[in-house]
């Protein structure tokens, strides 16, 4: 059973959210005044007491002592969760019975007689009225490869789109063939030497929600999947599918191993020959019906009508009663390989981490489980950091503090040591800092994992003053292996007031942080001494950058959006590329900038750094671009250009080298779709060029529809044009590239 989803169903239940939120004060203040007897929900009192507390945060990071220790901790959280659920049900019962009492009293006062055994058909809630609606990839860390839907391998170039993996010979730039990847959703690829790895989500074919792979299997045999019984009959139905191929020049990739693993795909990394795959699963609990006797301590329990009311809708409630280990494992991870959780809240998400050797594919797969952690990950060559921003506790309707913009806004961090040679995973330490991160680029490890720098935001942009006003912070943590702690040893707090972070980039001993509400303050911090980080300077320019990239000669390039000052806020405008002089972090300046299109224009670089291209030897910069033109923000827009904008970095100037496009290959319906304005945060990829690479002294451009090659100094005509062949490719407005 998916506990989080079931809880939502159970808490809101049949009575609707308005009964829970609107009647709480009424229950507590109502007294008998000559009308019908009134009932108070006793369960509400217990729930309010617990909601006023905070979930326990544990210190130290260690492996669980036993399955009993893991399940006892989880089942205590289930008991607390039941307190909220029980209070919601009891509130509803008290409300209905009190309402019935009032109706009876009013009827008696008006001289209207009523039978003692009022028809349950009219008094009980009906189902209809009460049912609730329920290589060459641009990477963050050197030596840590990241998956992408385009790859340049040793012998081939690979492109994924519309259910096909195109295999292009690297030497001739001719199509060798295609592989069917239609069984994947959003497949991603990694390459290393003679290996191609394909990974992505896939529909679950196993009715057992806790099926879990323990090893990769060869394609010649049936998949070997170790299964466990499903306690509750409900479950997570997503899988992650991974395949390892052997590649060679002039040949199609040969499948060596393939496997489905239960869970939702989070991310993957490749260090040396070791894959680190992170999945998010849900711990399963045994469910039991909610019965009338659960409420024997309520005042309304003895009311002769109560049981009749209860039975009319109790069938829609189930209580998650117990999580059990099966064969000394939880969701396929041995209990002695599960890390004790950082916070005892109601987050039953389960991060499953696997390391696999892509060369020695028969070697055992190593695994580690972490409960309630792993919303995002950050990885270096020797450490994996699992991050958790939100605590799952009582709903705010019960008086619990909302984590966002409040004192509860805390980033929880767990550091796991990783050996790139053996693939071993070792719990190291845990820590926490105030705030939330924009993305993984907000973190930076230093000194072989002994220090971690984190840039966070707290508060909310629309708060004008008080504790919830938007602020930003830079924290430095230090590893204490003996205490299993990441301790804050230095910080710069409360900069960029009334703004939040839009991008972070660490270059050597300098951290660059962009915040934004109306203008783009680019802050520089000295982090050379992690125990004493220093704010060096801040530069304000119009617009904001969502991605920054270091260039040569003390220059940093920012890609984001122009913005128009509207008083209390700013309207984002076209795509903006800014060249900053950061050679002296005490006196930064913007040397040049280019703006492309008007409001609604987009570039994949703004949300996916893999799309950014920079070649230091030629000075070429490339970014995918969909240029929308409109007279103003209210006028109808039209598509002026789609493809890639090529720039040249020349000292203090960004020179425009030209534009390249695959637009002639895009079906008319898909091209028309690109004319719509894109919201700057929606992360929608172009149907035109998505990636640029320098391959064998040529500029290669890739789109879902084909490949082109250009000379590095002449972009006027393609040297090679290779359109891919598809059968009726469909373009969907929410996912323009159906993968």
C-alpha cells in the first residue's frame, strides 16, 4: 500500500476537507444550551497535543541494528499518523450527530414530532455526497558522469527520441541502426569505453508491489527477480529498467544484462566503472479496517445512532497498522543495510541505492537503503549526499507549522561514502542547515569530502517583513566521522533579502550565487577557508541567471532571462546571456549581454545544464534556443527561430557566430506547437536542437529529428545532414519529446 496516498484518502475521507477545517473550533466551544446534547471529539484533543510537537530528529548516522529496530521505529510513526486520522473521523461523527441533535431540538420547538428511529437512509451520508476525490556531457563534478538522452561514445553517437535509440557511427556520421526503447519512459544514457548503459522508468509488469531485483540478469535467461509478498495488497507500481550493452566500431550494441528494479527513478551517476543508481520506493504497511470499537472512548460512541452512521461510511477508511520485514529485508534491502532514519516523521519514502560494475557485470550488486531521505542527490567521486527538505507531519489544519517559509524549513543531509573501485557504500554522517536548496548545484564538497558548502533560501518572496521574509544563506559543514556528524563550522546568513536563489556555481575557492525578485544580484563568496566563508561583493543587473558556467580568463557566463521592473515585482522577458568579469571577485562587472526573443522564449540550458556547450579551444558557446516574438506580453506570439544560437567568447565580448537549425525536419504540427509561450519554470525541451558537441573537430548538433555536422569556423552550411526516420511522431504540449 502507498501509505502517503492512503493517508490522504483516509484523513479527508468522505466528509470532505471543509468538515475538518471548519468545525474544529465549533467542536471545542459548543456547549449544551437547551438544544440537543452536544459531543466533543476527544480524539481531537490528543491530535492537537501531538501536532504541537515536532518529529524527533536523530543524531549520528549508522546502520540499523536489526529488522525489529527498523520496524519498531516505523510503526511508532504509523501510530502517530493514526492519531490524526482517528481525530478526523471522530470530528466527522461528532459533527453529524450534533447536527442531528440540533435538527431534532428545532423540530421539537416548532411542534414537529419525529420518530426516535429516524430513517438511516436520510440521515446517513450517501456515497455520492461524501466520497472524497482522491564524456562530453556538461556535468557538475569532474570524474562524476551524468546520464543524458544524447551521448557521444567511443565509437558511436547516440540519440533517444520517440521510442527509438539512434546509433550513429562516429567516424562516418551515418546511421548504423536503431534500438527499441519504447518500454522506457524518459530513457537516459551513459557511456564508458565499450559500454552503453540505458536507464529509465518503465511500467511495472509484476503485480507484486515489492518485487525487487537482487542482481542483473543476462538477456538469454528469464529475469531473476527475488519477490516478497504484498502485505496490504496496494503498492508502488513503477519500475526502473536498466540495460548494459557492449559496443564496438561498425557494430550495433550487444545487450549484456538487463533488469527491472522496483521503485521510482531518482538519478544515476558513473564513477570509473561503477554505476550508482538511486531509486525512491514506498515502504509498505499492513492495513486493517477502521472499526467502530476504535472509538469506544468518545462521548458519541454510546449514542444509539452512532453505529448506524459509522457503518455507512467506515468502508471507505483503512488504517495502516504495521510494517513488517520479510526474510530480514524491507522492500528487498537487507535490514542490516538500512540506515537509521534522520527524522521520525511520516515520510515512508525509501531511497534504494545500488552500485554496479559495468565491466565485471557478474560481480554482486551492492545496495543500501535510507528511509525518508533522497528528494534530491548530490554526488562527488567519493561521497553521495541524500537531501530532504520537507518534513511530513500533521496537516497545517491541525495547528502544525508549515515547513515552507517557517522555522521548520530545514535541509536534512546524509553523507554516504563511496569507493569508485569496489562500489562499496558506507554511511558516514548526517547534518542539517536552515532553508531549502534550488537544486543540486547549491552544494559543493571540498577537501575530499571533509567539508560541504551549501547555499539555501528561507522565507517567502511575498512577505514584506517579519520572520518569513525571504533571506539567503551560505553554510559550511565539516565531517566528524567519529560522531557521524556534519557540523556547521561557518556561515554567511541573511543576504539577498526579499529575494531567493536562482543559480549557484562554485569555481575554485569562490562561490557565485544569483538571487532574484526584481534584479539579478550576483554575489561572490570566498570559501577558501571553510570555517570562515566571506561575502566579497554583489553585482546587480537586470534579469537573472538560472545557470552559470566558468569560462577562461576569469569570466563567468550566465544564462537566464531578462526582466522588466514592475514595481513590487518583475516580469521575466526573453532569454538573456550575460558575460561577467569575475577576475577580481571584489569588483565584478557585466561586460556584455545578449537578449533573444520576448516573453515566452526558452532555452533548455535554463533548466538542464547538459544542454550548455562550451569549447575552450575554439571559444565557441552554444545554447538551444526557441525565440518567440510578441509586441508585448499580451499580444499573440509567433515563432521567429528555433535551433541553436552560437556565440564566440572573445575576451570582453560575446560575438555572434551564427545560428543553426533542424527546423526543416520538424513536422508542421510540432513546429506550430513551439510557437506557444513557455513559462520560464516549466522545463519544456525544444523539438529542435537540444545538444551541441565538438566531435573530431566538427560541431555536432542533435535534435529528436536528426544530426548535423558543421565546420568549427563555418556554420553557413552543414557538412553532414542525417535526418532520423520515424513513423508518425506525436508531439504533446506537456512533453514535446515523447521518449
